[in-house]
């Protein structure tokens, strides 16, 4: 029997079996044999090392940044190594010892803004000082304002890794995040802050489609086709120990891709749509880990969900970095993030939802502490949906940087749902410092925010409430010229979204500065790698 017409608009349709919809919020959903998470750099670098050692035909590596001297194994892990352990020496040694192996590396051809933080002359060093079957290429195919930000690896078409971790310096850390860890040093021997991140691993048919993404990009950037040698269908045991396996048989692949030229096709904004759909589907819990919280689209989605009074109240947990890494990020993303956090807090208070915003701290023996930098990109809904990848929760990742995420989804109470819950409890155990202790309250959804607040306020854990301060407290003059922060993380609205453009630069000065920023970035954009790689080695 139908409800009265005047009431139908209040009735929510029955929940779908899955949030994932190919063609809407993901590229495709593929079968997987093994899948799960590798938490923090030690687990991922070790998994990559041992998987690459088994490679016979091909290794595809796609990243935002590489460092030739990044140590893949350290301490007791390095003691068990069989040969070189720094990235470029290790890959070159593999090519020298395996005559059928070919290695392809794609790296973002970074803008001048990042030049002081990067290893120079990589195109020459990676190509001309190594085996002919190790090929390196700079990726300059994104639009002027965008960066290539995907971080994934495919080995022999059999094992794939997707997430937020680059094979570079200052990313390695273990799950204890001890301040006095002597192994957490960069290639120059300098220590760096404690660092949290997540990578996923996969075997099975899904890996071949990850390889397809790499092959397509390599062909468009470097003008060369790569043939993938078929992998025998038999199942091989994983050559590493997973941090957190998932009881999943399928994995979705989700992308953000914006063509450099409009004639090349419509933008692909699957990750943006996926996050909006997942937040809208939330019935009990939204748990996020991310470097940033500055996306206008995701803030609007959260507030819209909180306004739905006829639906259950949510526990919303945001685990974000205390401060941005760089000065420019603080003055661009930091200002927008403080504004969005204020909006979220106001909406939660008005509509009766529990919102907790935190960061973990590493504590020294003398009681001093340093924030652990959150670099992971994870969204978890109701212990039934999980997505990890390269996409930050900022406007760039949602709108025009090139990103890659994977996602899992199932009904509550399934084996996958149980393992997603185990992921949440395990990660909260790491952030609170209670990992391995009997603390069943971390597994509860009801009252979760209140419990985390109590832990953060008590000083008995590593968890701290996020100060949510704005950089304008130190740089108040910025709000005069840039009321929304420096225009490095503006929200771009594409024609394909069929939305009206919202004017975000109110004053004449801010409009002019935004245009000038785009012009300068176009002048400073690095050369396309095709001209340089035309002289590179051929297979």
C-alpha cells in the first residue's frame, strides 16, 4: 500500500545492497582472491620488496614522488635482505639478475613549487645510470593546475598495491610511532616526524585492470605500448604478511581523471561521487582518516546527511593531521579547513549528531609530544563500507588531481563487514596507543565519540582533540586579500557535472590573484616528458 502523497517525500527508499555503482561512483568491480590493508610504511615497503623479488616479467610503479635512495628495509628487516635495499639500486639489481624482467616507472612532473623538496635530474639518473630494461618517465599530461597523485604498483599482473604511500624518503614508519626510533631517518641521515599511512594489496582478476590503467597512461604519456605477459592462473601464497586482511571477494576501482583538453573527453569524478554516496548512505558511523578536511563537496554531503532528522543520529570521527606539512598548504588548505570544521561542528550541534575531530601524538620519555602526521586517505561507513587510496578530502583530489582509490562494500553482519569493523578497531587502537589491549569499547559504535573524547582529555592515550585553529590567527593579513585562503585548493566545477558555477572569489583582488596564479603555474609547468624520453632507452 502506497503512502499518502504528502508523506512520500519523507520516506527513504530501501537501502541498496551496495553503495558501489559502476559508471556512477566507480570504474568497475572486479573479483579478488586476496585483498586487505598494509598499515604504515614499514609494512608496505616490506611487502613491495618481497613481492618485487618474485617478479619475472614486469613491475609497473606509478607515483607522485620517488627517491632513489629510499630504504625499503630497515633494522631487523634489512638484516634478512638478499641484496640491495634502497629503491633504485634494488630495482636495477632485479633487472640485472632477471633477463626477462622489465620495470616501468611513471612520476608526476612536479611544478616549480615543489622543486626544493625533490630529487633533481631523475629523468637522467633513473634512465641512464641503470639497466636498459628499467624505464622512467615524467608524467606531464594533467592540466596546468593539477598534479598526478596516484600511488599504485602492479607486479607481473598478479599483485597490486593501491593507496597513499609513495616510495620516497620521509614516509617510512612502523605502527608504534616512537619518537626515539633510530630507523626513521631519510637518505641524508636526518630524522623526521612520525608518519601514518595506508596502502592496500590485491591479487586476482582486479590486478589486471590496475595494470590496464598503467598501460593506458604510459601509452598516452610516453607514446609506447606495453605488452603484459599473461600470468599463470594458479594461486600463489602472498610473499608478505598483511597488516589487516579483508574477507572480500570483490574490489571496486575508483578514479579522478580530468583531461588536459576538453576535446579529450569528460572528466572522471568517480571518487567524489563515491564519497558523497557513501556519506549519504551512513546510518550509524562515519569514520575518516585523511591529511586534510577542506573539500566543500564532502562538507556539504556531511551537513546534508546531518540535516535528515528522520534518520538515525551519527557518530562522526575525523582523524586528520594537526597541521599541514608546508607553509603554502597551511595558508591555502588550512584556512578552508578551519572554516569547514566550524560548519561541521555547528551542524552536529544543531541536529544532534556526535562529531569528534582528533590527531594522534607521539610521546617522548620526558613527557613532550609531537603530532603523528596523518597521511592516510580512508573512508569507512557503518563498518560495512571501506575505501582507501590516494584521494585527499580536499577540493583538488575531488575535482582535478589524478587519483586512484579502491573500495569494498557489503551488508552489515557479513564476513566482510566483520573484517571492516576489525580494521576500524585496529586503527583506533594504533591512534590511541591501546592496540593489543583489551578495550572492547573501541569496537562499539554507540557512544564512540564520547569515549574517544574521554581518552583524548584524560591524557591516558596517544589521542588528542584537534585544535582546529586557523592559520589566520598568525597571518591575519591574509583574510584581507584572500578570505578563502590562497587559491591553490579552489573547487572547480566541471561542465560535466551540470551544476551552476558558484562564485568563490568575491573581491576584485581575489579574482585577479586567482587568474594570476593560474597564469604563473602555466608558465612554470615543466616540459612534457615525451621530448626528453625520446632520447631514453627503448626495450
